[in-house]
């Protein structure tokens, strides 16, 4: 265990419990990672969140041999896109992946979320894109995710789930919860004829307002 990572490990465990308790994910699905200097801390594979402890969190180098890890259990099968996101986005400190119901329903339909609410601005643009499909854990999926996340802090994943990014873990968790709320509202709006979409100017105005608003502990 890298010295000085104890608090981050405990934060990851707490975040995983929140994901389970709030219904953002079920069973052992989903995973969380945090940047810790030159290493990535990430949840282990196939471990129920109720049983997760700080000591079980895996370490992986952000730059180094492919797939190397340290810990009592192997890392999440999704470690590749976590690592690749943290490599490509130095401003990002944490990645949350989960399978919340409404985000996943839209992902199964391969629908992006359009500018149906001003909260879309919290994710970096006028839409939350849906990444193309590839099997979980693959380099192909990682490439598709990186593409969908260009200029964004969240995306859906076709026939899979969602990803939310944050400068801190608390910020990533805030975005994950807000994304599921937005997806739920969008699904409801679709059931009554569809939403009226906001203009680029209106989304831009909301984005400017968000620049001075820092929920999630950022």
C-alpha cells in the first residue's frame, strides 16, 4: 500500500456504499477509481460493496507495464478505461462507473441525453453522449468511452451504463447522481411527448453560471 493513500481508500469505500444505498448500482456492478499521484486506486473485481474494505482497494500505475496491480484482490475488469481516462484527462481526479436504472435504459436504447434541462451544462456541453458498444474490459470500449467524453465530464455507454468524472471523488459522485436524475427526467418527458430542448445560447448561459457554482466538494 502506497503511504498516504489511506484516506483516499476510505473515501472510495464510502462512495461505493453510497452507490449501492442510493440504487445507482446493484450487486458488484460498477467501479470507482481515484488518482493518487502516479498511481490509480481502484475497486477490486467481484467484491460486494458491503464487504469492501480500504485494504482491498487495488493500486495500478498510471504509466507502466500493462495490467500491473498491487493488492490482495485483482482490480475491476473495467480498469482499462479508468486508467485511460486518468491518463488522458490530467484535470480529472476520480472516475465513477455505475449502472443506474434510467441511465442504463437510455444506454440500452443507445440514446444520448439532449439539452432538455439546464443541468446538462454540468457535464460540459449541450448533450451527454452515448459511447458505442464494445465488450466490457476491452481496449475497444476504452477508446469509445474516451471519444464520447471529449469535452465532457460524463457519458452513457451503449447497452452498459454510465461514467461520471470529477476533479475530486465527491465531485464525480455528485455528477453521477445528477446524471441519473437527469436521465430519469428525460425518460419521463419522453413518455409524455418529449421535452422542449434548450438552445445553445441558453445552455451556454447555464454553463457560465456553473463556473461559480461548486457542488460536490470541488
